[in-house]
């Protein structure tokens, strides 16, 4: 089981390839899966519609794995 799953986010893998919609799983503070994440998570965040440059006061922005995800998009 993952600690965190971020579902339906726009992902940029850093290779210059086009972004794609997928999921990211975090376990013990480490990104463990990207793309189609298998299994459950203790916490699930639906990133559909979340703009990566949002000035939201949402806790999502301040969560380390989520911040890493946000910076990747």
C-alpha cells in the first residue's frame, strides 16, 4: 500500500516528451510509481483540474511529495 496516490495529474517526465495524464504513487517519501499506479493508498488526491501554478491555500501545495509533483507539471 502506498502512502499517497496523486491521480489524474498531468505528468512531465523531464525527457522533453509530451506531457500525459497519469498517476503518481509515493511510499516512505519516495516516488515509487508513475503512470498507471497499482494498489491502494492511505491518502488519495485527485489532481484533475489542478493548475500547477495555482496560488491555492490548499494543503496539497505544502505537502512535499505533492509539491514535487506540482513542480514536475
